């Protein structure tokens, strides 16, 4: 027997109009109601593809703190991936940058999006306001319960970085990162701590430091490195012999502080970053980092918006270690290695 919209409305305890709006991804419903209707339709075997309207306009939402592409180009590559994926599907993309004090819902209404992609850190209240608009929504380099998302495999990346350092007897490894309110940074910090446990090594919490969020990224990283050196120059164990940074901008700024203090890289202290921005390969010494296809991150987000993946579905994209002079020395050629079990998707 064929399942009808009336059957779904009865099972989900909503009106027929609500079912129609939910299956067509139309505005005016909460994300919770939309999710309940879609899950009920799927459970009853209803094929909603015939009712799904074509996405013609997509708005890419980015927090203002990520919008300095010249200083931190990570999200410019993600945006390129979104633009290319939209172009291939006849979708018109637009960019909206927003801060915590702005009326995000009002700004989004001016863009008239059929779908929304939110990238990087954003305040929970802002994300809730976006979700309440009832548009199809995907998170990129971000995670929240019940929402679809695509991320780098941050845990695998941290494991690769730490195993690389441990393999060279660098066991006194510091971590320098931005705010742990950022999902990707929190996952990398967790992977950093887990690596000590898995290697049977003692974890020293005093070697983990968070940058001052009130400062520009590079300045905050430089200050964090200065404080780390000052604090540990007087301890019995001495300075760390390696640093794993939450991203390349942080690693490069911290490395310059060490060089200015007369420390040799990598002889005295080694560095590993994350993201493989262009400056990593051109630094002196060149920076060992965790690399990933940043444009694929954006493109996969668009794909996730358009497919039938369930609410809460997360896609993890694989990463690889690119070993350069900051860990292996200037005389060795760059070397690449991947995680033991590359991951593509996880429910």
C-alpha cells in the first residue's frame, strides 16, 4: 500500500500542510518539527524526492573572525569549494559574514536562500536562529547535535602529528590552540591528549595553552609561546622539545618566537601545524603540517545539503601528514603519510 502525506501527518501528529512544507524544505517550521516529519516519512517508506524543490540559491555564512582571508586563508579555500560545487549544479551562492550582535535572521532573509551552509565557529544562539528559519542547513568545519555536518578528521590528524613527533623521541610536546569553543580546535586538542595515553606517556597539562582570543590570531599565538617558554625555562623538566599547534597560523607565529629567542628548529624544538596553508611550505624552516583538501570540504558540504542523508549525519574527510623541515630538518625532502584507517563518512 502506498504511503500518503495524510499517513505521515497522522503518524507524526502534525497537519498535512506541515508535512508538505517539511518534505519540500520550505520555511516556517522549526528544525525539530522538520526532522520529526522527515524521519517519519522515511520510516513509512515515503519517497519525498518527487516533492523536493530545486535549490537555486545558497548562502554561505561565516563568522566575522574568519573573514580575514589574507591572514588566515583556510576558509577562502572552503568557499572556493562551495562556489565550484554550486556552479556545477546551477546554484547561485552568496557570502554572508556576521557577528554575535547582528540580526542574522534578518540578514539572511535579504539573501533569500533556499539553503544555508554555516562554516567554522559561530555562537550557539546565532546557529539556533539560523536553524529556526527552517531552511535546509549544513555545517562545515562545525558540529551540532541533530544537524548534518562535514569536517576534517581532526582526531586522526592529531594522532598523525603526535605519532610523528613521538617517533623522533619528542615526548615533551606542547599544544597551542585557539578557543576550545571552536569544534575543530577542541577535537585536535582532544586528539593531542589522547595520543599521550595511547603511547603510554605522561601528559603534562602545563604544556597545553590557549591563545588570548582578544588578540589577532598570530599575536595571540606569539604571546602564548612566549609565556610557555618563560614558564618552563625555570622548571626541572625544562622547555618542551616540540609543539603541536591547532593550525598553521598559530604554529608559524609560535615558531618565529622560538627562533627569535635563539632556539633552533627542529634541533631544539620541532613544530607541527594543521591545515597546510600556502605559507606553511614557504616558511623558513618549512612547516610540517596536517593537510587536507579544503575545497573538497566546501564541495562536500553542498553535496550533503542536496542528498538524503539523515539529520545528525557527519562526514569526515581524510587528512595526511606532510613532514617538512620544522620536524625532519632542512636536508630531508618532504614526506607524506596518511592515517591508518582513512575515514570518509560516519553516521
